[in-house]
C-alpha cells in the first residue's frame, strides 16, 4: 500500500516514514509544494493531509487530484507522529472491515 502525506514538518519526515513502515506502508512525504505534484499523487492508495503545515496551493492540488482519481483523503489539523499513527490505525481498521 502506498500513501501520500501532504504537509507536516521537514524534521519529522524520517519519523513519518519509519512509523508507516511499522504498518507495512510505503509513505511518500511532501512537506511542501512541489512541481508536478498531481502526477506524483495520482497513483496513491490514499492521501493524508496535515492542514496546519501546508500551503493552500498544495492542499488544493492534492485534493483535486484525489477527487479526480477516487483516492480517499484524510484531513488532520495537527502534524505529529502520533497523529499519523492514529490515522494509519484507522485506515487499517477500515481495510479489515472491507475485507470481511
């Protein structure tokens, strides 16, 4: 499973990736707006957006890309590692429920 993380803090990027790895998830982190971001996000299984640490343009482009490609989006205001962990737990529970 490949998930895109939009926003967050540069200094926590390694921690985000390590935490996602514990769940068996390949995490692509975009802490700031990048050119051609839509092309990089369109094949993701889900997107997590930390709304307090991202530009409006990056949030808008990520949201539009997700909607156009039917990618689930999870919005969180805080950007800590615990927030990511809680989100990943919720996502895992949803996947388990869908399989049953």
